[in-house]
C-alpha cells in the first residue's frame, strides 16, 4: 500500500516516535523524591497499530521524514523525562499501515492526575445535552473527550464524541494516548489501547 | 457584575475545585477565576497540593523543518516558573516581533504543591504571567 508522505509530515508537528530509554533504577533526586529510571520498552504493536519505526514507508517517496520523526521523538522523550524529574520516559508514535490512524503515546514512570480534570461547564444554561468537554471513565482509564454540540433533549449523534486524551496512571507509571484520525471518535477503543500498552509495560 | 453572573461564576469555581481535588486523590485544591475591573483580562488560577510536571512538557519540534525562526510552542523558564508559550510564526532568518510570544499556561510545582495560571483573553507576556504565578504561590504555600 502506498503511504502518502503528507501523512508522514503530520508527525513533524509534534506527534511521536523512537523511544529514548533513560536510566537504570530508583534514585533520589534533589527534591527528595524517588525517581524510577527503570527503562521503558514500548511494544512493537498495540492493537492494529505499529510502532513508527516498524512501519515500512519506502513507498511514501519521503522515507527521510520517518527518520526525522524518530529523531524528534528521541528528543521529546528526553524532555518528557526532564518534566518528571528524570524518570524514565518515552514518546512514541504508533500508526496503522496507511498512517491514516495514529496514536501519539507518552509513557513515564511517575504519577499523574486521575481522573483527568476538566473544568465544570454549565451546559444546561446553553440548552445543550452535554458539556463541550467532559471526562469519561472506561475501567481504569480516564479520557477527556470533546462533544459536538447537541440541543438538550436530543440524543448525541453517532461519532459526536472525539477523544483528546486517554490516560491510565498509578503511583509509579502513567500511560497517555492522543489519537489522530477516525479512531478518536471511539473513546472506548482508545481506552482499550491504553490498557494494552499498560499491560505491555508494567 | 450582575448578581446572576457572579453566582454562576462562583458555582463554576466550586464545582471545578471539587473536580480538581478528585483528580489529585482528594488533595486540597482551588480553581479561581480572576479578572480586571473591565473584565478584559481574565485568568484561571488552579492550585492543588500535589506535584506535577516541571518544567512543562511540549514535544520537540525542529523549527528548521518548518521554515520558522522558533517552534510554535515552546517552554520558557522564569525562575521557578515554567511557561508554555505560543509563538506567532516568524519566517526563518527573521527576528520574532515584540509581543509575538504569549503565555498559554504558566506553572510552578514542588513535590507538594502546584500553582498554574491560564490566561483567558488579553495579551499577556509569559513573564507577566510567571510573576502572577509566583504571587499566588507566595500566598498559598
């Protein structure tokens, strides 16, 4: 299947790949917090999605872009680690074979907010069926979703919910997935991918 | 400000504070909306007794790949505060114009407390917002 190089370019805007492994074990940092540097080895595949370095992009006409994205995400992984006190961290991009569905994945050995926080909205005042943004839970996974405006009293249409972020966390690990493409319209599917990554890492 | 508007704003602050606390395991939390007298300049202040990312994280982007002088999003440090900054696109080789960098969010965090300010409307330099974060930090820590 021919891979459109414009879809490869999407990754240059800050999506992700190529994990950088940071470190070795638990260390005490300068603020007195224990930092887990145990390396993170993201799986080569999650659901139907391949880790970006496993995708054959030779037919795209721009295989150089894949290498650029791999390098960028190695640097992003270092920045993510710095943001969490030096904990092991990985920024990865996964994609379907034609690159039309992509998952930007961030994994780090530190806790994060759970459930994810979204501010309160008085949507009923605007006669809407749902707030424009809400947090939904799927088992252990919390998702922030954007809801298309639906008048109060009407059922939201199919595919009217778009996933911004799904996250699962413990005191020692966080897995975050940001979907690109139609997959975003199915938060439960995105949440299942978070669980798959979680099970592959812990 | 009309009374119903004040009441609605206060209710939103209370409900958002409750959610914020829940997101951090029941830790003490505050969501507050600040505005100037003309309501032209607004800030959302979030504080919770828990740690968060520091510095803030944005994925690495090489501006050369996009033909820009700077990435569209950067993280800048002002003392103990880190700010997520939105940069107006400036072609490579040119100097970004004054006022072309705006704070999207500024945050200060320790192992036990986080203070974040998100400007809503108005033109706020990252440095200005960082100073406000320090001011809130000093009053709640």
